[in-house]
C-alpha cells in the first residue's frame, strides 16, 4: 500500500504594510479640512432682567401698574410685601420692557413690589404707595355698540376691574345672562328699549359706574324693492328672478302673488330667487322678515305670459 499523501495547506501570506503613521496623517488632514468650514460661535450670555421703576407709584387698591425695566418677558409672578410683613403673590404678564398687573386690596401705606422669573427674584424691587382708596370698575366700551330696539343681542363689555360684575343696565333696564369672562371682559344679553342712545351702568366688585351714552338703540328698517329683474316669465313655469333694494339681508320670505319664491341667496341690497309656477297674469312682489314686510309693489310687479305671447 502506498501511504496517502497529505496536501499541504498554503500558509498565510505576508502581512501587508498598513503604514499606521500615514493613515493617522490622512485622517488628521481630513478633519482639519472639515474644521476650516466651521464657524465657531462663542456662547451668548443670557439676558439678565432688571427693573427701573413702577408707574404709577401711588394709587388705590385695584390700580393697574406697569413695572418698567429690561428683559422682563420671563416674569410670571410678583409679591407684594406690606410694612407688617404680610406677603401677597400675584400672577403677572411679563413683556420685554414691562410687567403689568393689578394691585390687590391693601390699607394706606407703602409696599415692596418684587418680580420673579421662576423662583429667582429680579434685582431692585420697587415701592408702591397705597393712598387708602379703591379704584372703581372702568368700562371702556361695548362691542357691538348698537342694536335693535327689540334687544336680544349678546354684547361684550371691555374695560378694567370688571371682576365680580353682577349687574348691567341699559337706560335703567336690566340686562340678562351677565357673565364675567375675566377682569377685563364681560358678556350679557341686551334688553329691549326705545330708540336712541342710553347710558350703560355697570356694577362690579369695587363699585358702580356709568358709561354715558354707551349704547345706541335703532329702529328696524323695513325692506324695500326698487328693481325686479326680469319682471316677467312663462305661465306655468318657474324661473330665476333678482330683486334689488334696501334692507334685504333679513328677508325670510319672498312672495309673488300668494306663492312663495325660493330664495337662493341674499345680501343687504339683493335677493336671487326662483319664481314659482303661476297662471298667466300680473302679481305683486312682497318680501317679509323680522323687520316687517315691504310695501307691496304696484300691480304688475311680476307678469306671467302664455308661452306664445311672451315678449
């Protein structure tokens, strides 16, 4: 027997020269090129809020004040410290150049006003001096400032110190559904009243004040028709018809004779409708709504012709 020859396996080849120093230099060169395109920005110091004064520096309970300064937009609260050490905490609206809030009730005398950004006090607290009075509500205006003599509109009252609002009257007649939104806004439903301007009286937590001539009651204006176009159609058929006039926006019904036309669209000065089928003849055109009907047009406001006589 011949011995079995074992095939010799090839051994590992020579280790390639990796030249690690060259590789490091290439990496360093690549990083350096990348760094050349970068702009290094120095960190910006955070703005430090500061206080300069308070305006007004004297007034009654309920006075709105502005604490002026710089970078106060992060302010969210203030403390009021009285001479006897009592501390009141207020929620504050901070803006870049001032913080605004309402001074709480306090007896006459000076108090320290301290603003805070989070838990950090803003340097340089200021002093406000109470004069022993209480500021009354300040209604600045109503939106809308007018409405129909029938009342029923919802009105927004804007102003200051409206918190605790409990009653509103229009020319001595009480509004209903009085609701406080916050200390600068309230809503309510206007009562019916005769036409003309009336005083609006507001009662809130700190007193009662009157807004002279604050609301105008107006008389509803009946609609009028000046143009019917076209003013004719085929007997037994419908068709488009347009009305032009005044006070048409509140119209809810449009009659040609005794039959209702279908109102397709409307504005204060125009109505587009579909005329109903009618027998031949001339018919009045009448519109009606919450402000009353128009005076009927003269006979012949809209005329239906037989098909072969339409001209």
